[in-house]
């Protein structure tokens, strides 16, 4: 109980709820059979890993692109 | 005769009465026009009207299983847009909305390339007034660029149609190939409106400059008309798979760094079009169903997202993420509608995006296109990032912006509520939705495996965003301009042409100077030998010089003739 109170306090209520949903979704892998369109998707927790890593990659690339494509607001004016 | 007119025609023609009606009467009249037009959809499939002019058959009204779902959703979009904009007393915008929607619907029923060309251009000329409705100097300049590009697309279509007619003896709108010039030109015309990579700049450049109502209308028709045209004429064209994959891929990075939330949605629109283009490229029955289903669902949820951002713009006066935040307290209904749109576009189960996108992903699986499949899966995580989270989060949550606006006007709320309800209904009852698709569907999107995979993908992508935000890794949004492919014609081409002109000017000046110098030295030489060195021992005046010059010219001509 202490752990949950501490988690909610430090990580925020909504964030903690999302974290719990994530854990439940991982556990559901062991309840039923999950399969994908391609063989590699059958790897344990593949969609979860793919989603998490994709989001980080998009963020990292997006931040890197700032220096190349970002200009002043009145660039075209 | 009236029954044979294409759906949308009555909206296009009827729009010209709008300036003469009072505000309330105008709104009722517009809805009446949409309903009247929708009745024509019950005429059934087939060719209903052909007009022969100069021995050419213009197929004005042709309806089939591909045009019907697009026509249905275009009517729904027109209806929602009218309700959404009914708080404004602006007959010009009303006229533009209804005539634009009418032209787009009529274009769906064109059976030949020249009829399509007419409506293609009509959508361009009617929709440009929606951008002008933005009423800023930026909007005026954007509208000019928009019309040039849209008319340019029409010119490609016309050129392609003429060549097609010349080589085939008819200009029927049917399956075409990009292997011949006419097909390639028509493909390019459709590609401009479908915002293919490097042809997409106009979309992000112009849509966010329109008024809050204008952007909602714009997001519904032009690009989806192009998707319809591609599905009609280039289904199964392999290159579309790769073009579409690029379209899903690149805009997500630009959407992440863009600050203007309506522009983020414009990038997101581009990304969603990519899914449809991939499906058209695959070309199987399942894939075409996927493209149509995705276009249908997309028009509603993208319209919903644009409506929610339009409501924010209307109340707060800006759509920049850096200047927004904390609006949930003041605009809760708008926020909830925005979240429903965000969940739908992210393709969470029980929402419209899921049942539409699943068809496309499954068709990729059936065709064994693994690389494209994972690109689109990656793009799905991107959609969640920029449309699913960024839009509602930065507008309604994030930090306190200090704005304390009123909730959106009632008509806007009603329009958003209709959009939200449709997103949920389509997601919850996919079997009803699938019935209007071009081909009969035996597809079940809701199985344990599929739902769990999608939920894991999206929830973990959301969790990644939460981690980035919570640990303050996510950088703040900045007021900025993000360079896009419109940079080529807004900066690069003008700069290249300006430098080229300047270079030629300098070259011309140097050349003239050198010529003058050479001519002077020749003149001085003759002057010296004739007068200073007294070679000609008699007075020689100006007439002598003329005679010598004529002699020189004759010699020159003779030499030239001899050589040639």
C-alpha cells in the first residue's frame, strides 16, 4: 500500500493509472493467445516494446530535426 | 431530369441564392440543400445523365459502389460543417462551404475525365474563399499559393485527359496506367491534391490559415476527392504503396516539432492520407475497403479534431501550443470531444479509427508486405504521439496558460457532439459500417489478439510520452516556423530565380562594357591611321567613316556567307 501511495505521489495519479493499465496489458499476454500478421509479432510483449520504442524514436528524431527545420515565427513574412 | 442531376449539383447551384437570404434562413436553406442533394443518392447505381456536346459524351452522373460511401460521408461532413459555422453571419463563407461541398460531391459522380476536370477546378475556386475567410494578410498570400497549386493540378488533369482522349478515343474515368504519358499526368494531378511527398506543402501551408469553419470544410473534401480518384483510376499501382508509406512516415516528425496545433493536424491529415494511399496501392478488395473505410472515418474524426481546435481558436484567438494549456476547466465539452477525436484517430478499439485501419493493416499482412506493415505500425505510434496526445494535452491540460475562455458556442458543441457520436457508433458497430463499403466484407476486427496488440502498442506509446513529460525530457513548445516542402516555392525558387536574374544582369553589363571598349579601340585605331598618322593624305570626315563601316559590314557578310 505504501508503495502505491508513494508512486501516486511521485508519479501522479493519471500517470500511475496508465502504468497499471500497461502492466495489466502485459499480463494479458499470458491469459490468451496473441498473434500478429508476421512471425516477429509473436515475440513476447512485441507490440508494447514496439510502441514504447517508436514513441521515443519519434521524439528523439523530432528534437534532432528542430535544429534543421525550425526557423523564426516570421521567417516567411 | 432533376432526378438525373448528380448529387451535389443542387448544392452548387443553390449556393448562389445564399447572399439574398437572412442569417437564420440561410442556415435552414443550406441544410435543406444538403438533404435535397442526399436524396439523389437513392437513385441507385448506374449512369443517370449523359450530355452530348460537340460529339463528346459528358458523363455527368455515374454512381457505383465506390462513389456511394464517399458521397455519404461528404454529405455528413457538409451537414456538420454547416451546423458548426452557424454562429457566424458570413454569407461569403456560407456560399463557399456549400458550393465547395457541392462541387466535391458532384465530382464523385463524374464518369469521364472532362466532367471530373470541371468539378476538380470548381472545388479549387470555391474552396479558396475559405482560406481568404481567414481574413489576415498571411491568409491572403496563402490563398494565392493555394489557387495556383490547385489550378496547376487541374491543368495536369486536363492535359492528361486530352492525351487520353487522343490515344484511346474516349475519356472514361476508369482504371489507368502510369506507363503512358496521359496516365502519368493524371496521376500527378491526383497526387498534388492527395498531398504526395514533396507535393504536400500547400496542405500545411494553407489549411491552418483559413477561418475556424473554413479549415473544417477544407479538411473534409479536397484530399479525400483525390483519394477517391486514385482508387477509381490507379488501384493496384505498386508505386502508391511506397508513396503512401512515405506519407505516413515523414509528417509525424514534423508534427512533433510544429507549434500551431491546426498545422499539427494538417501534418496528421497528410499522415492519414498515406494509410489510404498505401491501401489503394495494394488494390485488393480488402485494401480498397480499407482505403474507403479509412477515408470515411477520417473525415469525421479529423473534422472533429479541427472543430475542437477551431473552437479554441474562436474563444482564445490562438491555436499555438506554446500559448495554450489548462483550458479543460473552461471548455470541458470541447475538451471531451477533442479527446474522442484523438482516441479515434489513434485507433483505440471501440472507436472508428480502429475498425477502419485494421482493414488496411490486415491487407498488408495478407500481401506479405512486412516492411511497409512495420512502417505503418511505427506511423500508428506517431499518430498517437502527435494527434492522440499532443493536440488535447497541450490545448486543454499541460501548463496553465492564463486564458479563461467561455465554452464553445452551442452550435459548435452540437456539431462536435454529432462527430463524436459517429466516431463511437462506427467503432462499436463495425458490421453496419462495413455494409456501405464497396465490396462485401467478411472481417472481424474485434478478436482478442488484435485488440490486445493494438492496446499494448498505443498504451505503451502513451506511457513513453508520459515518461518524457514527467521527467521533463520533452522540450517546451516554441513559437516557430517549421520548414516544409512549400519552402521550395516560397524561398528556394524565388532565391534561385532572383540570383539568376542578378547574375545575368551583371553578365550583360560586363558584356556591354567590353563591347563598348572593343568598339572604341577599333574606332580609335581607324581614327589614328586615318588622321593622326596621316595614312590617308586628305581630309576625311564623318561620311568617310560611314563608308568605311559599310565596307566593313559588306566584307563581314561576304565572309559569313562564304563560311556558311
